[in-house]
């Protein structure tokens, strides 16, 4: 049962073939059995999950009209505030903090009857591409436990990939949903900026952060997308418009007559051969399904990584200033006679990890007087150029595509000493964030050289998220029929799921 | 050695700059829905947003934007069609996010002016104060430093934080530099703050209570040699919590700067705190090393873009300007210049107008408030509005006097009673048994009694020495416990002694 898709579980619940309590127990058992190896979860909230499941079962028994995901378990990235449940953003500085409020996404999940199994591991404050920067130790890729699941939403991706949950929530600031989805062989979507409320999402970089869904199929991901998206008056950057019809698009799955643009700048040097092979194979499939493949040029993408590593650290240096030991979280150095300033210093020194400190220092520098124009100002100009590149490209194509990640899952520790090598993992995903548009990663098969999953990235204009699902579903259907089942069903390391 | 103010003015010219912070009276805070009521139990008016809990986001209070635009319009400012919020980054425990959401390079209102008029040696003179910008920001929380002698952070045992004030909408009104006020600089500054206060009160956008901190003034002062066009180093004086203090602080700073300069020393660019008791300032944070606030556009908020039609709507709703209102009242009430100035100076315009609107004669209303009631207020060292006597009470007293039911002297007793908390005028009259003795029979009895007792004086009056009547009238008044109408007593007395 746990190998089923969320859509199948939903149908089984609807028909009375199973209950939410049963489903939840199966997943909690799976977590108990394998999470000691995967370490996808920071906190398993079993009791509350079962209570929530029982409540949904009771509602169903009483004939109440329920949404399609009512009673389906889900893993929640620890970056979202959930009332009364430990929420750390992967940082020691928030160890033990229990929010007194629900983030809007959590409130929407609860209202939809989705059962929250627990909080998943992540790079501290979502800064990283491997989940190794977590203050609580790394998460391991279910495909190969010596490798990372990507990041920063590595815990959520690993949980879905390891059948610990059929669905998960992540957040994507520079690729933190799409890249781990690619590295673990599942589907992940970063919705349009402003499509999903950021209220209660612990901020890394406010102008780039966006919450999004993980699933094992395009349809499952669309179903979750519809639950969490929508205007929220508590988030001033939230878009006040109807949610794109992503579920309908996922069910349609048709690319006939669509123009698909391949971005010249996102392939070639630095891309693993197996990644490019799977990418090109997918392009051939899309062409065979009736899509027209065109080449598009986005010259400013060359500077995307540099712009990102100025804007994100600048915003984070300010966003993370609130962790000062005054009101919540860690407090150290509070001995007799210690000043507030020295307690702040000691706490931030002890509570933040190396990568977080690196980015705070970088951002503080980039914003400082005399350097602002050269760094933050220039980065904003590049951002504008990237938006222009996309605008032009979208006049030539309905969607744009690229490999999600230039490489497959890398070894734990392989890049953790070399920040630049790590940053390059997000080279293909970052432009989407800078432009505020939407992107999806879905499995394109395994790279021949290492038998690890390759992700295929689809990008669409702002609030055209349905195009991702329409194209993704068409490609997925063709690949699944070719493979004789979902890619994830063949994951080698952690078989034994029933 | 202490310089006199005239010594300072003989050599230097002051240049002013004034920054006024106004707490808006919106019901909710700038970026969340918490209440803004003053004086709640510490930390009861807080939420995830104003406590800066992880994940919380600000949302702009539309009412605060409306109030700010109203202020901008009243100060003759241009309203930006597009302005944005910025983050001002610095660490301080009473600032929950460790950044303040403010406006930086794109304020909502800019380029305005306010005209103020003051009395000079050459008569009333008008000065124009140019406004550089009016922008929105949020207030900080409050730190309470416990232990230590001074109540300041230095030497305190521990500090308590109250975030009730954190996030209350503030509007900052910044002038351009104000040169050319000469020796009237302190008066011009005071008149400017008073004018602002009246404008804000008229707009009903703030409580404008300087004592409670809802209107706070920072005064920048520098001196330059007369004739020079090089600006001197300025000091910024904070904690100026009354109109009188604005005047005192600026005068004091001018003298302090002049003393330093005369001794060949430099004025430090620094923040100073005004001391209400001594009228002097003490040194605060030194600003020689300008703090780097790392301003950048607030990414959690979208730009403010008020529709032109809305701005015009607000412009059409602007109330009468205080200066025009003063002019109108002066004419309507036929008040002489000097009395008008006294009334403004005593901050009594509103209360007198209210009394007049309740039916009192303008001259009578003014005389009561500025005379007897002001005297009591001064004695008690409180503001007129803080006394228990209301415009309604005064209007009632004026009516009682007009009806002949009270004499001026008795009315003073009633005023005293109302202020002492004995109730409304009619109640005081009843309780104290105050009434005018206008029964001629009773008066005649008293007159006959007094004339018998003081026969020598009475004879003087009979012989045509009228000034002697005063002593007799006084005695009759005493006999009747002050409840008689002195004019009537005089009339009857003179008649009785054959002089009527
Ligand atoms: Zn609040």
C-alpha cells in the first residue's frame, strides 16, 4: 500500500478499502523501520498524526464531504511553523522552539485533512544543496545511502523517495525542491513566486523563497499544489488571483502543438554525460508526442549564480538578525553581568552553523555602505536582465526545459569543503527563482554511468504553473510506459516496501 | 564662563533642523492587527508579527498610509505615486526583528512647507519651515532598566522588555535646514512644533501628546559665524517632551555650542538628551562614526502606490488649517492681538472654542479659562485640560452669572468647587449653599447694622466723602458672606446715607 501513489490511496480511502489511521500507521511503521538509516525526519509527530487521521476517518464515516487528500499522510519540511510542534529550520539556534501559531500552508493542509507525519531534515535555514548543512546531521539518499539526497529540502525528498510518505512539502529558494527531487527520482515543483503563502515559512531570502509540493507522480504533486496554493492576506507578496488548474492539466498531459524551448546556456560543460543523455532522450519523446522543440538563448543566465549569491545572503543577513536570544530559541553566555550584546554574540556564535555564518557575513558586506551599488545593486540589475531573457524566451516557446541538476546525487562529504562546487549544483535551477517564475523537476531515468536518477526541468511563466503539469504529465506517461512502472518503484537501496 | 544669549547672538547665527516623530492613532499597529492602546500590561499587545517570531510577515496597515498622506497634504508636500519600505538594520533588544521597517530613498511625501508666525520686536513675523520628507516607520518596544542609579542601561542589574509599543505606526516629519531665524530660533522651533501639533490634531491622525511620547521632537542645532555660509557641526537633542522644552533645549544648545566655539573647542556631532529639570542636555551616543544601517528595499512588502484619485479625495477632505482657524476665531470673537497670543500660548484655543460652542460669551469664556482657571492650573502645575473642570462647566457658570444667579466672586467659589471635584456647577451651588442675596430687605438690615457699628465712617460718607463708602461696602459683603451683589449694595448704601 505505501508504494501506491497518493491518488491511489485517495481512491482506496474513498472506497473504504482502507482508513487514514491504517495508512498513517503503515507509514509510521515504515519510518520506524528505515528512518534510522535515511534520517529524513527531525521530528516524528506520531500521536498527533494518528489523532488527525482518526478525525478524518470519523468525518468520512459521518458522510462529510472531504477533499481528495483528506487522510493522506505527508512529510513537512522543518522550515514551516506548526503550532505546538518543534520547528527548527535545521538550526541549533531554534532547538526546542515550538511555534504558537500555524503557517498558512500548515493551516491549509490541516483544513484539507492532510495528515502531517512530522518535520523533515534540511540544510540549516535552507542554505545548502545536500542537507549536510543541517545542525542535526545529514539525510541519506535512499537510492544510495553513501550519497546526499540534495537539498535544502533533502529530508522531504528522501521521505517521499523512501516511501516514508507519499507527499511532502519543501521550499525552494534557489532549487531546494527541484534539485533534491531530481537526485531522489521524484517530482518536485517550485510554484510561481507569490502563489503559495510564505506566512510561517522561516525566511531565508524573502524575495526568492517559495513553498512547494513533492510527490512521486505529476498528478500527486498537482493535487498537493492545489491544496497549498492561493491568496493569503497575511503575505503582502501573495498573488491575488485564482490558482492555476494544475490538477486538470496533470490529467490532460498533452503536448501536441506546444513549443518547448531548450535553454542553450543550461547544458554542455559541467553537465554529466548521463544527465545530458537522459535529457535528450526526454526531448525526443516530447517531439514524438507532437511538441515542437526550439533552441532559446538566455545570455544573462551566465551571471545568475553570482547574482543569487549576493541577493540571497543580503536578505538572509537581515532575516536572520531576529535570532538574538531575546525572545525564543537558544540562549548562551547569559551569566551574571553579561550584557545583552554579549549574550547575542555568544548565542549566534554557538547557534549558527558555518554555511549560515558565511552567508550572513557575505550579505552584511554586500549591503554595507560603499559596497551596496557594486554588489547588491549590480545583482538586482542582473535579476532584471534574467527576467528580460525569460520574457523573450517565452515569446518563442510555451515552456522552457533543461536538466534540473548538472550532476546526479553526489557522495556525502564530497563537496562540503568546497562551497563553490556545492553552489554549482543549483546553476540550472536558480534563474527561475531570480525571475519569480515556476519550475518542475520530474524523473527522466537513470544515468548510465552511476545508475542514479536524473531530473528533467520544465519552466513556465508566472502563474502559468498548469503548463508544467501538462507537459510533465505527458512526458511522465511516456517514460512510465517505457520503464514499465514509476522510476521510484525500482529504487535499489531500500526495497522491501509493500 | 557662562555666556548670555545676547553674547551668542552677537557673534553667531543658529541653523536648525527638526525631526518630529508622530505616533499615529490607528487602532492597530503598522504591520499587524495588534491593538495600539497606550498603557496595557507589558507584552499583552503582541503577536507573531510584532514579536518577530520565525516565519511571521508584515502587512501594511492601509489606515496608516491614509493618515500619512493626510499629513503630507496638510504640510503642502508632494505625494509620491510610488514609494517603498526599506529595512534599517541594527541590533537592539527592544527591536524584535533587529531591523526597523522604515522608508529610505523613496518616502511617501516630500517637498512641503509650514508657515509659522511669532511675535518679534518688530511685531508679528512669518517664517517658512521647509519640509524635506514625511515618511512611515514602526516604533520600537521599550526597555526598562532595573537596578543602578540612573534608570539607564549602564549600571543596571537587568533589563525588562515590553513589546506593546513595537510596531506602532510612526510618521517622521523632517525639515530641511532652517537658517535665518536669528535670535528667534528657539521661538520659531517652538511655534513650528506647536503648528505641527495643531495640524495633526485637526487631522485627527494622532493624540499628539508630547508627555506620553505620541509626539516626539529631535532638535538639530548648529552655529556658524554671522556672515559665514559654512554650516557648523550639529548636535541632535532627543527627549524633548514639551513645547517649552523645545524652546529651552535649543536655547541651551546654542549657548553650549557658543561656549565651546569661543574656547576654541569643537562641537561633537552627537546625540544629546534633554534634561527637563536642569534645562541642559547630556551627551548620548557619539555619532562621529556614522552607523551603517545597511538599508535595502523591504522584500516582504510591495511598493506603496496610492491612486491619484484617492489622493485627491483626501485632499478634498482636508480640514481648515490651524492658522486660518486662528484668524477666523480672532475675528469672530473680536480678540485683541495680545489676548489672542496669550490664548495660543496657553494652548487654550480648543477649550475656549468648545466653551463658546456651548453658548458662552467668547470674552467671558476666554477670561475664565485664561484667568482664574489658568491660575489654579499653574498652582497645581498641570495643563488646563487636566483639570476636572470642563467647557460645559464653564459655559454653565457663565450662564449663571449672566442670569444674575452668581456674582463674579461667587462664581470663583463655584469654579474652585468644580475643580475640587464637588460636582457640576449647579451641584456646587447647592452643596455650598451659594446664592446671591438680592433681597433688598436683607441687604438694608446689613447696611443699617454696619452703619451703626461704624458710625464715624458712615458720617464721612454722609458728608460727601464717597471713597469712605468702600470700607462699609466691604463690611456689608462680609456680613452677607459674599453672597450679595456688590453693585446693589453700593447703590442701597449711598441712598441710605443720603448720597444716592
Ligand atoms: Zn502584533
